[in-house]
């Protein structure tokens, strides 16, 4: 079968009680742009929001009234999904770690000293786990 026979991933969608705030967090962290009409004050303001990377990747945000926070690594409330981001080297890892914390992320694990795959694990402001690692 060729590639066209299979579905392609269109977007990764995150639920959030404050979906605009979460979209703004990832917009600032990743440097991505809103889909036209999704920017604050746009025609989709208050609805489902989409960020788009320069190469066309999409990260979407859906409003929900209540979202229990993941308790990872405890399994009391499973993470169900997490995002992995990579950077080129440990200097970039440190820079983006600091930026993520300034933007409101919470660091939950520090693996910067790992000789094989330096990594930092966070939760975003809505409680979704995400990782930044050297890869």
C-alpha cells in the first residue's frame, strides 16, 4: 500500500479549561502561529483553536468545563497523552527549559544529566505532561 491509502494525522488536540491560555502558552513556547481567525479577537475566538508550525504541524485546543490534572508519574490520574519536543543540544535544552518555566510550565523531572538522552519533563499550565529532550 502506498502512503495515500492511510489516514494522516491532522492535529493533536488538547482539552483545557482555559483553552485560550493554553494555546497562548504553546504559541509562545514553540513560536507557532494561529490558524487565520483563531488569534485573540478573531472570528473563532472562544471556540476550538489551532496553532500551526512553519512546516504545517497542527496543535489544537478544545474547551472543556473540567479537566482532572494528570498525576504522572503516579497513576492516580493517567497522563493519557503527552507531547515530546526535541532541541539540538544541551545549551538549547537549558534555554527552552528556562523559557518553559517562565511561561508557566512546572518541571516534574530533571534528566539533564542523562548522558544518552538529556531530558526535562514538565506539565503545561493545564496539567498536560510534555518533554523537551536533546535528540
